[in-house]
């Protein structure tokens, strides 16, 4: 079945802790036996196989397994590849160590992806550009699934314009301010919002 989608030259690599899974190997299918929460094991696997186009984490579904697998294997997905983690519903189930907004779940861990992918726009030292920022193109959430599509972004985004503005006074001060008052107010209100941001209080809206 998988050959119908990927062709005869495609190769599938599998990882499972059950040694009997080794018996399921066939042409172009290679299975490694070990734990997905064993960092040294995963690092050895990366030395033995080429980078992959699609990686699917459908393993033991515990928080530690999902987090360690991502941290060790995300960089082994090709630059235009896809990383997919299934069964995220376990992040809400107490048996797996889950719970709504519970620290340490893979759902809470993965929510950081939203910040990382936008880190080029951050003005704060607490959010810096990292390898996820440079290598991820998009993050998609579905019921029990998160999908990360990869594409290199080694340079910050650029702002580009085409054509000419057709709205008069496009860059005019907000309604209710004349130019001079706006020049005075803008830096003052920006300073206020910096303080509020530091205190994690909702921003002061001036428009």
C-alpha cells in the first residue's frame, strides 16, 4: 500500500520497543528496536539512516517520549519535510501524566512553537530566534495531531510594498490626534506598555 503513494524507491524506517516488530521487516522497510525516550538510542539511529522526508511519532504517547523524540529527531527531518506527532489527546489524560494546561505535557510544550515561529518579530530577550524559527515554515493543529512543515528561514522576514497608496494621508496620525500630539504621545504610551508588558498586564490601547 505505501508503495502506491511513495514509489518503489522509498524507504521506511520504524522504531519500536517490542523486539517482535523486527519480524515485520520487508524490502525497503527497516525496523530498529529501542525506546523512543532513550536519547542515546535515537542519536545512534540518526548516524545510521539518512534524513527523512516525513517523520510520524505514533509511539508510546507519553509526555517524555513525545518531547524527547521531537528534541532528538526534528533536526533529522529534511528542510522541506514534515514532522507529525499523533495521539496528542494523551496530554489531557491523567494516566499519561496529562491535564488541561498541565506543565510538562506535549501540548503545553508544543505551544511554544507558536512563539518560536514568530521569534524574528520579538522585541524581548526572552524570545530569541532559534533553530525551530530558522527551520519551521508552519505549524498545524488538528484533533490529537500537530504537524510541523519545514522550510529554511535563515534571514529575518522583509517588508515589501508594491504599487502606490491610493488612500490619502495613509500614514496620518490616528483619529483624534494632530501630528504634534501624536509624536509626543506615541513614545510615552510605548514606554507605558513596556512596563505593563514586563508586569504581564494587558496592554494599554490608545487607538
